[in-house]
């Protein structure tokens, strides 16, 4: 292994990077669950200001959900910039996680 790989290996062992990696797993699941819960309650796309986007990677994870075709970003409205609507794929994942008690 080279010097860069040794460096990366040491940094990955830190609690900070471990928390970051856990966040990469949980942030998209939390956002998908929030979008699906509100969508199922209202049957309307969820305005961006209804989402808790204060997390470490929230904005990036929201873009990841769109890229993974789990939510669609709807056009702006006079009350918000964007709204998000779960796709069938997103709803399927959400419901499966809900059954496991993980959403």
C-alpha cells in the first residue's frame, strides 16, 4: 500500500469519518421516509420547506434520492422553490423499511 492509501486507512478509522459514513446511510432513508409520510397523508408533493434539511448531507442526499429515481423534484410554486414526490420505487422502499421498523 502507498502513502495515500495508508493515510486514507487511518482517517477512515476515526469516529468522525465513521459518523460521516453512517450519515451517508441514514440521511437518505430519513428524507425518503419524511417525504413518503407526508405524501401519503396529503396525496400532494412535499414542499421543500417541510423537510428538515439541516443535516450534514441533507441537500446532497436529496439530490441522491432524485438521481436514484426514488423521488421526483416538481416545479416551483409561488409558495416554495421545489416540492418532492415519491416515485413507486421510493414508496416501495419506504414501505419495506417501515415493515422492518427502520423508517
